[in-house]
C-alpha cells in the first residue's frame, strides 16, 4: 500500500519526502521494524518512540510518523528532538529516502493508520466490547461460549489470550496496542470469524488503543476504584470517565442495573441502552434478570443454579462458576446473546460447561477440601470472591494472596482489611513484586489486616505459602490462591520467571 493512500485516512499536519513510498508493514516498536515498513512514534510509560527513529530508519523503515511537539525550526531547518540529540528532517529524507509525516497525536495516528492498513477488519465482524473493574474475562468467555454453541465463529481478545479463530496465543495486555489489535482482527476475518468478543480496559481507552473501532454492543459490568496511581489513572474520576467512553463508541450499550454509579456511567452516552440485573425486583426494568439463585457443592465442585428471565420469559441455567458476581456476568452474557440467533437451550448448554482459566478454577487435589485459583487482585474482586465462597459454608475459608509491586499502596491496605474481615485465615505472600522489596509490600498489606483481628501469617515465598496451606488444610475447608490466576510467571526486577499456580498447588500436595 502506498503512503499517500494510508494518509487519506488520518488528519496530519505535514508530509515531507516521497508520498508514493510503498508500505509493507506498520510498527510502533523499533525492534520489530522490517524493510519498507511505516514506523509510528508513540510515547509510552517508560520510553518514547521518537528516541528510536534512527534505529527504525537503519532497519529499513520507508517512513516515520512523528508528533508535532518533537519538532523545532532552527536556522531555517526542521529538527526532530530526541533524548539522544536532534535529527534534521532533511537528513532523514535525503540520507534514507524516507518520508516524514507530522501528526498531532501519535497514538490516534497509529490507530487510524493500522485500521486502514489492515483494511478495517472491525467493520467485517460483529464487535462486542466488554468493560468493568471485574468480570470482563469471565463475561467474554461466557459470551464466546454461547455464540460458539449456537454455531457462530467468535474470535476473542482479552486478559488471558488472543483467539484468532484458528489458534490461541497468550495475551500481554488486556487490550493490545492499536496496531496489534488491528492485526489480530484481520487474522480473525481471514480465519472466518463472524464476530469478536473483546475486553476493553480503561487503559486501552485512555491510550486510544481502541480509537476508531465501532462496537455493535458495548457491555458495562461494574466500577470501583482501581488502577489509580503513577502510570495508571490520576483519579477515580478519570478512571470512571475512561471506562464510560465505551458507551460513546457503540450502537447498543448493555449495562448493569445494579451498579450504584450507573447514572455517572451513563452521563454523556450516545448509544441505545439496555440492562441486566441479578435482583429479581428490578426485572421489569431490564432485559435479563435473576429471579432465584442458590449455590451447592458436588464432589468438591462449586455450582450456581439460577432461575432467570429473558425478555419476560423464564428459564433456568447452571454455572460451574460460583457466586453472585458470576451470576451477574452470566446475565450480561445472556443479554448480549439475545441479540444473536441463539435459543435459550443453547445458552443453558454453553453456560453449564464453561470454565475460565484462573477464575475460581478448581485444582481438585483432595476430596476433603477445595483448592481454587482465582485472579482476584484488587479489593473489589477479592471481597466479591470471599463473600461468594462464604455462601458455601466452608469449615474454614483460607485465602492466600499478595499485591503487585509498583502499584497503589492503598490497594494493599484495603485488600488486607478485606481478607481480615472475610477470611478465617489469611496467608500473606508475594505476587509480582516487580521492582519493590516483597517484604515491604507485605508490610503494607499487614497494616490493613492487623486492625481487623483476623488470623494471618506471612510467607513471602509463594510456593512455600501454597505448601503451608495444603499442610494445614482441614476437612471441609475452602482454600483460594488469589491474585495471579492464569498468569504463568512471577515478575521480579523486570524479569518474568515461569511460575504456574496450578503446579504450585499440585507440587504442594506431594
């Protein structure tokens, strides 16, 4: 594709150099630049793509896209200023034969250029976007499972993996960078997918990764303070605003009627609105609602059984995913599926067999106690998890968790308080300490749990913590290892060391 053809789809300040250059690929990472590719400079949390223009050109980039803020005219010459010095635009053009495109916002330009380069794949599928503080992954799996049961071919993008309709690959971000996102969508179209179920994170919206994608259905699950701090969101207000922007980027919004902040979420929405509720008394105001729910355990497996209404008609479904928050996730999925050609019988079959890696996942190492893995890594999700497990009336509820390094310290304190109030016994351990000292992270959690009077121990090594839990387990206990779920690593000082939660538990049992 020629550069000038791509540029027809974006607003840009100027173009210097040959506008008829042929573009074979598009990239925002200098290490991934290939011959005749377009390199788009974006600013990240730690690095700025403008500092790698020289590397991209040396690797064969045909053109570069730079932000206007990085340019300065001096002595009649345009200069690109980088961390390592300045580069004359004239030299880029003459020495490398490259084109230079100047834009206001590199991330928006990357999103628009990527969509055009991959021939707008989102327009060729039904797009379903799901956001919320918790439940995005489970709801996405449930929606995809129902649609697959009904004969559709869904692709999926989310926290656990990318499913392009032919194979799955581990995900690096809940919502990928726009260039990667458009590439995945193009693969789905090529593989015959007719719809895409996608988790939409607040960071994905804030950083314009989903810019230009129009969703047929946008789902808003819930919101509580999270992802607030350095490198994330400046405030809860910004977090809420970013999430609610999904309802300005879709045709139909399906929202949680039970969410206390729903009126704030709907402020400024531009889509048609439908809702779901797990409270039967609200059923007259919503599309899908739970009328009656009960939980039970069979051979160490936890189940939810729900009598629900969909568009006024009653039906019953079961989940292997326990708890009221998963009932809410299932109702959201049912509401989405009702806009496809799906029978309630197909919904029932899909829901009862759906499991989600790392989400209340039963490891099944013993008949005398239940040991679960869950991704709960903030106060809201940990509270919902523990309240849910209480419904099964275990002899003891034991939780093992830690908190990630280089993240909000307030989250640690609140998670400690939550565990102290809701669990019978807590084992504080390491999660992803990143660049922080694990023991100092545990100090922050301990500060929260200490005032609750809840029983706890500190065991920083996660494998030792799991082994201790197994050794101390009693008949009828429910033990949950929370925080990492599906993740197959532990991040320490910038290195991701392989680590499987399931293997930790299975080895502990030995």
